[in-house]
C-alpha cells in the first residue's frame, strides 16, 4: 500500500471511491478507511500508524464541515497529507476549504479543490512519481490522455 485514503463518514464514500478509482487507474496501491476525527479519533490514529508500518507514503483525508480529519492526521505523521474538502456544510464547502487552508505552522495539509478527490489522487501520484518511475510513466500517459 502506497496511499491510505481516509473518509470522515460513510456519506463520503462516493468521493472516496472517485479517489480510489483514480489511484487504481494510475497503478497505485491503496487502502481506505472510514474514521471520524470526532467520533473515532483513536481509530484515526491507529489507522495512520498501521499505514506507516505498512509502508504508506501519502495519506489522503476527505472531510466536510469543520474538516478536522486532515489536520488530526497531519498531527500524527510526517507523511504528506492531502486534504479534500467536501461540500457538506456551508454552501460550496467553503467551511471545509478554509479549515484545511488555515492549518497551524508545523502541521501542513495540502488542499485540493472542494470535492477534488480525483485531483488528490493525481497529486499523490505526482508525489510518488519522484521516487517511483513506473508511476511517473503512468502519470505521463494519463496527462497525455486528458490532453487529447
């Protein structure tokens, strides 16, 4: 597993599937978990630690409203964390976007567009492509495909 994908609730599974599908298209192994920063923080921390031990290199966290999941994850790992704000609170997901964009110093979260689960997968691929040439090749093929 190279990427752990976390969703804050089962209502986020559609976006999680978009992310997982794009990772699969790019040939990137992943696992996914539903765990809430509010309702099951112990599970979040446990899953992050298990992913690190399993060799994960990037974590993607999808969250709406207060969007604490990516920040909690970033506070427990040195792996790159990509946050995907979801449109489940204020109109347009602006609350989740602002929560992710205002992380404190030392707890960075990369943030993609609201609902940008596919872009999170592509950003994870770009990070991984620095080390894994096979992913770099598939990423180039994908970019050539969408350019047509």
